[in-house]
């Protein structure tokens, strides 16, 4: 097994000096993250705050679990508009887009022709002929444009920036932030057009946390400073904390929300990634359909790892009887579970049994660990659906 000599991570900082500053975009809310001492990652060529000096990752985690937080994300919306918008998206995505109604959103996966995962994201149907696909980091836009050349569809950048407000008090903030109060009948994965402080925005009842929450999408005409100030004032009355990705990353691992490009990529089939519920082979055609249908082994290779002694090392090995059986793709220390939690991508689906294994920790030592099914808890998603509230 390859042993890691050091455990490091690479982040982006802002320096008060001239020089190279190309290839990425700053959010219109950048200065507020900067004021909180943010460091960033580049995601969809956008800067997304990872850490903040106003709260460490565990303070951010508990604020998310018990209160309400806001994160300025690097998600990238792309608009599909025209008579063939539905037909193109149905070809690109593994789920049946025709079943979606306006005002709804859905999780959508795109595959390469060999069945490997290209990207995932949230598809929003704004009207019969208009959609937004809000993607994770990946190569989707060029792929979509290439395959839409002979179709009557306009693919454009709506210049929208996304931030999400999450936690058990998120709807208290939403009710105050919306000029007309809490949207009536705002169901899980609904999408609504609302105004906040006079600014028109799109909201969806979605998020990257497994907690109750919503996401806010700006429009090109929005005064982003006015919007941020208005939502900040509404959130302040409920203790809203601005956070980086670190605290949210722990919670998304607990909730079994994958990160494209690190947890899964083009080498991972939709089956191996555990995405079978989002693959509709009854559809007539989509990229990857024939390859996925031909695969006889449709078992997932993505599992959870728990380790009481250490936080597993990202990229580190998982072993049984001295032999490596998989690699850690994401990890964190769960304050709720009181142990290290991680994803392991197994080399073979059959390697999920027996469940007792060893995992490399950030101390670069091997520790006893257990393979578990995903998610780590709340399998029926009662928390984000608003059916259940955690008690502490």
C-alpha cells in the first residue's frame, strides 16, 4: 500500500497585490466572505469559500445542525430554452425529464456513452420550454452545446449566482426574507419565483446538507448588495452564521451527498456510484443507456466508513487482512456520531463484506474501521423534508 508522507490540502487566498488573476470568477458576494477571512476553492471556475475565521468547521457544523447557516456556492446554472429543450435534456440526463412539471426541480445525472458519470446537479423546470440545470463541477456545458446543435434550443448563461441557507431555522429566515412571507405549500424540491427586499430571485427547496433549507438564485437584474443586506438582516434575527464549505462538507458526507470529480468521475459507472435510483432504463435513449443496460453487475461500490479512533485520510487506503480493497474519497470528523466518517470507493462491490476493515487516518497510521451502508442516518430524508427535527 502507498503511504502518504503528509496530509495537506490546497486552497486559494486573496492577496492585496497585482499579478496573475485570470481563469476564475468572483461571486458578487465575494467581499463579505473576504471580510470573514475566507479561503476558497475554484469550482466551476468560480471561487467558493471553504474556511472562515469567524467559525471553525465544528462551530459551523453545529450552527447548521441546530440553527441556520448561509454558504455562497460555486454551483453553475445553465439555461435551456426552446421547443427542443426537454428533448435535449432527456437525451443528456439519465432520468425522464418529460415527467417534470413547471415549478419543480429534481436531481439529475449525466453520463458519458460508456456509462461513466459526467456530472450531476439540480434540474429546474421553469416553464414547458425553459429549464435551468445547476451543475456541480464538470464539463457539462460544452457537451450539451455540441449535442444541441441540430435542435431548436438556446443554451445560455443566465449569470446567476447561488447561495444556500440551511438548518432547522432556515424557513424562519425564508419567511422574513420573502416580501410576501413564506411561500405557500413550498414542498421538497419545489421551485418558486419570489422577491426579497424588492429583488426578484428564484428559490428551490434543495441543498447540499441533508438539513431543512433552500437555495437562492440571483437574476441578472438583481442588486446583489441590496439582496445580501436584506437576507442578512432577516437571518440576523435567527442567529444565521455565514460559513465556508468545511462545516457543510461533514454534514453532506453524513447525508450521502456525492461530490462530482472526487467521489465519482468518468471512471465510475452510475451503478458503481450508487446512483441506480436516478437511472431510468425505461427511457428510449440517453447517453450511457446502452452501456448501463449491458452491465450485469449493477451493485454500488460506494460505501461509508466509520472510525472511532481517527478521521480517515482523503485518498488513503482501506484494507482488509493487509490487502487494499478501496480508497477514501471524502472524510470528516462527525461531532454528532462522535467518530470519523468517510466514503470509500471499493475496487470491487464484493469487497463490502465482511464489514471490519482498517483505514489510514490523518496521522498516517492504520486504524480499525467499519464499512456501513449510506447514508449514515436519516435514510428516508425526514430532516430535509421537514418531517423530523433532530433533538439534542
